[in-house]
C-alpha cells in the first residue's frame, strides 16, 4: 500500500497467519524502513500497532493518521452478493 500522511510517503505491506504477524513500512523520502516479525497468538497485532504509533510519533515526528471507523454495513449496493461463507472450497 502506498499512503501519504502529513507529507510523509509510506510504502507498507503486512499480514498474519495463525501465530505470526509481519509488517514492513518504508519511508523512501527519509531513508527509513521498519520491519516487524512476531510470533504471537493474541498480542502480535497490538505489538505491531504500538510499533506503528512509535514510527509516526518518534521517527517521523508527526501525529499518526486517524484510524478509520467501521461503517457497520457493506460498502456499496452490489457488495452484498460477495458476503457470506465460502462455497465450493474442498475441506482439508
């Protein structure tokens, strides 16, 4: 993902699976990269959130972006057709 906040361009990618989380944030204009890899069942997401806050406030010295709030519904009138359980996927 490429974002721009408070004049800071950030390239990022992250993900998780059972027991693991990983994130990479690169700020090319500042010659800065932060990588987080954690083995965790419950607190990995909280840890990466704290590292991200630290990156904004301490390293880039700007207020972190405001987190988006859930809207409570599906986006767009055609989105409902994509909601629901997966079908046609063979069981392991």
